[in-house]
């Protein structure tokens, strides 16, 4: 009897408890933790430096319309500006 590979921890424990009630061959459990980052946007550009005003990394699709790419860049710089403002406000407290 095989166990589906996409069980939650609770389901896996339940299955193991059920199996303990029946005599079976030893069971080997292999747990794999996978970290996968599959960005929709495969291209990126990094602007700035961490020590001089901050670094901005922007993911984009180089095949997209220029307006879409510019929108993503503008949005990233607005986010960096907001983060810098919050940092300066917290330094004053």
C-alpha cells in the first residue's frame, strides 16, 4: 500500500497510526523540504547600492510592453521611497 506524496502532517501521522495497528513490513519515512521560487518574471535589474540610498531589484518580463516595465520600475522606486521615509521616522523616535 503506497501513501500519496502530498499528505499534510496530520494525515501522515494518522496514516502511520493506522499502520501500527496492523503487522506490516518496516516503513521508511523520507521528509523533503523544498523551497522553490518560480518568478513569473524571469528577468531582473538591480539599481543602487545597499550603503548609498538602498538597492532596488526589479523583476520584469523583457518581452512585455515598455509601459508595463516602466510601471514596475516606478512602483519599486515608490516602495523604496516609502521604506526610506518610514526608516527616517523611526530614527526620530
